[in-house]
C-alpha cells in the first residue's frame, strides 16, 4: 500500500475509549456501549451505531456462551504466557501499522468482497460489521462492493485457553440454539451452503490469502488450534475451510 494510502488516525469523543467501556458482571467482562449525551449529537457516530446494530441482534447469543466461561480459570491459564517473548512480539505486531495494512489489503480481495455480497444478499448486516472493524482499527471506510501449558508463545496461549473453556457445555448450548433459534440456524445454513463454501475455497487458494497466513504463522499464530476450537464447538457445522 502506498505511503499516502495508509490508514489515518481518527479522533473519538473524549472518554469513549473507542466507544466501548468494560465492566465486570457475572462470569465474564461484559461490553457496555458508551451512550453519548444528546446535546453533543454523538448518537450519530458510525462506530456507535454499528456496535448497537451488532449487539442488538447477536449480543444476547454471544453473552449466553460467555456466561459459561470461568474468567478466573482462563486468566490463570494465559497469565504465564504474558512475558513470553513470542507473545509480546505478536502483540507488538497486532498493534503495528503492518497489521492494519494486512486487514486493509484483505478487505480488497475479490473473494472477500464476493463473500460480503453473498452474506448481505441473505439479509445479514455486513455493513455494520465492517464499520465496527474498520473504525476500531482506524482504517478507511470499507468500500462496499456493488451489492495447562501445552506449548509456547502464541500457540501455547490458544491451547491453554482452549483447554480452560467448557467446550462440552458450549457445544450443548450451540446445539440447543441451533434447534430453537431461527437466526442461528439460518446463519449456519447460509455459511455452510455450497455457494458460500465455493467462495471460501477460492479465497483459500488466493496467493494473497496464503501470504496473509504465512505472515501470521511467522509470528507464531497456529491456525490449527483455532480450527480445533471451532470443530469442538460447532462439530460438522464447521467445514474447516481455513484449516488446510
């Protein structure tokens, strides 16, 4: 990406910390949207609107899963890794301009845009998702297309986290929601459709996407651990396109 095309910094309302405040409640840290004062007219902020749109539809379902997680157990599992050199290097990478540029370039891939159009055509509010991501990362607006310590470093963090999660309970909750919640059933039917899977396979074969994976892997990120987590929870409903 050319120097003059790099993401520009964006200012936020004072005290919003990116529009989300955190508070401890129950078994997990819950996001609490910042509610601006009407006299400032900040309720029109795109980031806040996108946060509200996403939270209103999916927030309750996400919180049902988060309630199953023992925060203290997860915290104790990952704490030993916080001084691991590889972990610190990955965090530095995640906060760097290079990370933002990778996300920005990923969004320009034709397969990504095709996936965006496909999901949007099925009624999913992809625009709010992209506004949330790009604003949180201070990226330019997304250009919508026409319609126990098991390892080390980052892989060790994810393995320890996976081992500390109540996977059986999360899987049972997923199965219940799949049977009782139409929007959850429809979502997984959509992302498991042949048309969407073909788009994902094309993306997986794209040289640029392969390069993205190599860069993440060079910082110790283990895609296999994430694939294992998704398989454990979602079973056959996760096709594992990106596990190869």
